[in-house]
C-alpha cells in the first residue's frame, strides 16, 4: 500500500494548482481529494482497533465525506500529503503489529474483513483518485494489475454490504480478471455470496482487463466502451445480464 500512496503523493505534489477542479468528483478540487484521502488511514486504523466509524449504508457516504472535508485540520496541500504519509505509516505499523492474528474489522456496509485485507480498499482509493487527478491534469495514470489483485482481496469481502437488500435479482456470475483468479458472485434476492468455488450453474461469464474492471467498477469508465474495445467481454447462458452486473451494487 505504501507504494501506491507514495505514487499518489508524488502526483499531487507535481500539480500546478491546488484548486484544480477534478471532474470525476464533481464539486471537489485537488485539495478536497487529497484531504479526503489523508483522513482515511487514521479511520482505518481506528476500525482495525475496534472503532465504530463505519457507514451503515451507501446513502450515508456523501454526507460523511462532506463532513470530513469541513473538519480537515488544514487545507495546505503540502501539509495534507505529509499527514497522508504519516497516517499510512501508522496504519501499516498497526497491521504489522497484529502479525498473523489479524482482527476482523467492521467496514462500510456492515461487513467484516481482516484488517490486512482492508488495505486493498485504500489502495483502490489511491489508484482511482490518482487516475481522476492525472486525467484532470492531462496525464496518463497506468494501473498495475498486481495492485488490482490486492484491491479484489478486499472487494470480495465488502461487496455483500453494497447490495440492495430489496433487490430481487437472482443469478450467478463468473468474473475473470485476466492473469488473475476467478471469482463467483451468487446473487439471491438481495443477498450476495462471493467465492472462488464454481457454482453448479453460471449464468454469465465476464473476462476483464484488471485496469478496466477497476475503473468501470468505480464509475470512471463506461462498460459499453470497454466492451467495444474487448477490454471487457461477457458471454453465457443469459447474455442479457451483461449490463446488469454493476447495477446490482448501490451507488452513494
């Protein structure tokens, strides 16, 4: 995680304007994005130690983020990146302190996952928001497939907490991230189970380039556009489900 965070910090510190608007996060400037990410490592560390600062539903996220930005200790970009670095170092030290006995920490949506696996969601923040900032600056921001693998180790734990309990959808999906393992998403009327064991029947199979999957999953790229370039391909018994997978998860 420290590598992803440091890469993000280097990008931010090369930006010419701390007030640069970031179109992918409407209403946020570069400083807002960095402030948000600087506040997350201490929250994760508190959750890993048994804290209760987690969101019960996706609907709470916009208000939570807005309050987080209002309460920033500083809006100086250099100080925020220094705060981010210290927070990451402290979080990693805590996870190392747990050693082989990683606690299950509660996370947004109410699911639990081992504290070291939760680091994958922070990696996703650095990758995706780094992409947002680089795009706003007119720069490239390649995403390493190995980093997406770390993200998936977390997402498979927290995904059930982001499914609408009133959704009546029932289907089995196979997700193949190219060069990585396969995951099976089994939706059952508002409940989701994610495993690496194939079910008896798969309704739709998805093969995705890791970078494309991550950016589509976080709403940064269109699944239709990625399918037209063959970076995401879907087939199976129920091909009409190809546009349904991402819509199964709640948006804040």
